[in-house]
């Protein structure tokens, strides 16, 4: 079952199913913590789109990479809240595993961003693009 042309809208259909799906009985409902985590993940995805659009538009923001790092650091909290609010120990364990993977990615990514900022001389995308000698 593919939604849209070549399945391009499948992820949006899965997101809609995740948000709308609920149980009838009260004790099986998602908790507010789980809902907050899901909505935070959606907001983070929109934030990534905004940051990438700002980077490609050529807008001068001297700290765009720092904003990207700050946005990335919130991902672990949203994953933990989704798992903790699901009332399922297997979902909690898998979300803890995903959050630890996200944190380890963030640590490596922060090291790379700091090293690039030291070489380039700033955290802005404009300063990175202006140094063409780094490409070749």
C-alpha cells in the first residue's frame, strides 16, 4: 500500500495514523506525556525544515549551525517522553535505545561542528560557503 505518487506521502500518512489512533478505554489512552513527545517531534521536524530553508536561501545568520545543534539536542527528550508515556515496557526500552543513539550522534556531531568552526572561523553557513578552498 503506497500513498501518493511512488509512496512520497507515506510518511505523512503514517504520522497522521500515529497522531489520530487512540483506544476506547481510558486506561489504554496515550498519556499527555506521550502526546507531548509526538507533537514535539513534529515541531522539531518543522524546525529542521526552517533551518535548512534559511541555510539555502542565503540569509545571513552567523549562528545557524548552533541553532541546528540546539534543535538536535531536544530530540532525545521527545523520544524519551514518547516511550515513557506509552505504558509499554518494550516501547520504553526501544525509545531509550533511540534516545541514547541520538545523544551519541549529537556528541560526534558537536565535535565535527566545533572543528569546522575552528577551521572556518565561524558557525555561520555563509562563512563555510565562502571558504571554497575546503572543497577540493
